[in-house]
């Protein structure tokens, strides 16, 4: 496994049990890419907000958005 594959695996593992949140973020970003919008994440420390934002950034980049 090369470094890129390892990074992908680590990112995938970080979102385990976050399928509904990841799906919501993907749907939101598709809508926001067309119509605009803002994504706000709230939660206690350590619940995974940063990893969800990283997922949102990768997803938005994949849609062609400038980040």
C-alpha cells in the first residue's frame, strides 16, 4: 500500500459510523454548489467535527468548488 492509499484508508476509517452525516454533507454540497449556502457544524469537543469538515472539503473539491 502506498502513502496515498494509506491516507485514503485513514480518512475512510475516520468516518466509520458517520454514513448519515457524510451523506447529508454530500447532498448539501451538491445543492450549495448550484444555489449557494453555508455549512455549519456544532458539537462538543472530540465528536469529529474536524473530520467531517475535512470530508466536506474533499467532497466540495471533487464537485469542482474552489476551497
